[in-house]
């Protein structure tokens, strides 16, 4: 099955924010200054549509409870957003109740997963703390996915958590942020392979351009890292994500999706379909109804 524009693409990872509603306190310094403005679905939609995208997954940006219901309401009124990965305090004893309340609220049917900014935690073993594991177990019980944003040194704890919770689907965002700019593969590659050895893990081909040299990257800079996750996870556990608008620091939306297409060009058409459509549909439980060409 050919994964082409006519068939449709799911962008499994993007963000939006409105600075008049809430500050994005992670946008600091001169390098990130281009992101210090509003980014909305109105801005994303024409870029995504032009690249053949028929549905997307909107992912949390900051660890505050108000953002998730806002995103769910946004998804309810959108013909582009098919799912929302939100946030809740995993260390709270009320995780199950909070998830149930989100599901019952406006747009609650669009809640497909939860994410926490683990990359910002100083404890490299934060994911295997008993209170966090209890929260992750509640996510699994709610039949939601857990999106994992970590740096390479946190991958060992991620693998341990995924092993302890086989009923939880863990999605590794941005390939675990490999050191693309330096060209180093290990120890990132070894840690990623250990995580991928668990059947309840999935990986996003996302966030590559901002881990490279923003001004001088080439497609070939990414090939060793993409080949590593292709070999470790296989196409049925890989999915495309733009990481818009963060990607704009180093590339346009068209460049990001074009680069991913080039890096997966050698795959069988049915395998490319998995990367650009099928894996996201299955992993997040998205329905193909209303998404033209999103076929399994």
C-alpha cells in the first residue's frame, strides 16, 4: 500500500500555544526567541494540508492541568486534530479520577495519551519512583498511551518502567533525543535498542532537525539514527511527527516531512504506510472515519 499524499498522512506530534492565555516558560534565551509568539491550528493547517496531512495528534507543552482540557476542546472543534496527548500529575493519588474527568469533559473522546516533561527532571530514575509508577499504571488502566520525552541518559529508567508495566504502551518522542549534532551514536543507540526490545514500546520519527546543527544540517546527518530505530523498532512501531512549531527553529514543515520521506524511501510501500499512517492509527486508537485515505 503506497504511503503517498493521496492516501493521507498522520502527523503524530505537534504543539500549539497562545501566550495571551499562558506563558511558555521553557522559551528562554536568544536561540528560542523565534518561538516566542502564538502558534495556532490556523497557522499549522495550511502547512500540514500542503504536505498531505489529513489528521494530527496535538501534544502537551507545559506541565499545568489547565492546558489539557483546553486542547481537548480545541480538538472537538477541529477537523484536523484527531487526538490529544495531555498532562496530569502522575505523582498524585488522584490520577485515575483526573483522567476520568478529562474523558467526561468537552472533547474528552479525543484524549489518547499523557505526557510529562521527564527531560526536565533532575533525577535520572524519576520514571521508576513508586509514585510515578502508580501514576503510569493508572494511565494504562485508562487505556491511554504514555508519551515519553527523555534525554539519552534517562532511557535506562524508561526501559525499566516499560518492562515493569507491560500493559502500558510507551511512545518514545523524538527518538530519545540522540546527539545528532555531534555525530555520536553510542551510548544512545544501545539504550534505544534495549527499550525497543520490549513489545509495548513505539518510537516517533520526530524532533530530528532541532537535535542537529540548525543552520547546516543535511539529510545524511540523520540517516544513522533513523536506520538505528528502523532496525530496532521496525516500521510497524515507528510513526512520523513534525514537532511543529519547534521544528521551525531549523526547518520548514515541508522540509521536515520531505526529509522523513527521503530517509524512509527504501522501505516497502506498505512499510512506509505504517510510518506515515498505520502506526499512529493503531497506537493512539484513532478512527479512520473522516480522515480521507487513512486506510489500514
